[in-house]
C-alpha cells in the first residue's frame, strides 16, 4: 500500500472526503517526523512507537571492491510494534473494528471471545431451564373414559334368564332349609312333608323367573 492507497482507505473508513483524508495523513507524517527529528519518541497506542536513533562514525567496506570506506555519523528512526499489534498479527486477538465516527473499538482476545460466547450460551441455557414447565392437563384421555363407560354399561346390564333361574333356585333352597329347620323334628314323616311342600313352593318361583 502506498500513500495514495492509504489516503483512499482512510477516506472510505471515515466520514472524511478524499481531500480531507489526504490532509490528515500528511499532518500525521509531519507531526511524527518533526518529533523524531527533535529527538523525541512518538508513541501511538495500539499501533507502535517511533524511536529516534544515533549511529556514530565508523569504518566500512565497499562491497564491490572491498576497499575500506569511512562512514560518517548519522541519525535514524526505529519503529517498535505495540503488544496489541503483535497479538493481532499472531492471531491471538481480533483486529479492532471502526465505529461510525471512525474511532477504533477495543480489541478482543480470541480466548476471551470464546469464553464470552460460552458464557452467553450458558446464560441462555439457564434462562430456558428457568421457564415454567407446561402444566399437564387434568383431563383423562378419551380412551380411558370410553373404557370406564363400557364398564359401567356392563355393570348396569340386566341379568340373563339363566342367571335369574340360578338365583331363584338358590333362594328356594335357602327358604327350604329354613323351613326344615323351623319344622318340629318329632317324626321323619313331617320332615318329608315339609320338604315336599318347600319344593312345590319353589317350582312356581322358578317358573316365574323364567
């Protein structure tokens, strides 16, 4: 990226016009150069620092001929990248995003980003677990109601003729036993007569039941 491309990038990422972006870049270069020339260090937070250096006079060699050459004292500048810039270059943190006004936001480390996302997911799970459970309806299913209704119908169904006969016979036998117990036990003839009378009385009851 050259200077003109840098100006275009500044103009696109900010609300400045291209002319204003050109003036801003030139002003930055002028300020840094003047401070370094004066022997002062320029520190741009989140980017790096421009440090002035001095090199004394020394003897060197011509690389083509190998003859010794006297090198005079000189001044230079050394750029040192900031810790945040090194983390961005090595992928340990994300590049700060620019706001609508062109100011960079705070950089987020990769580990912290994953932790924040995991915390957000954990909070979402907790909120979903705290939601009230759906109440179960107290109404019984239609199948159970139908089964209970069929049972009631079976219980209320009228007895058949065979059941009536059985009941009549049982009632006749019980009444005959009671009559035999109540009859005097002096002679066997009386007992026989009583049994016959009971049987005769039981027959019409059975016929009526049928």
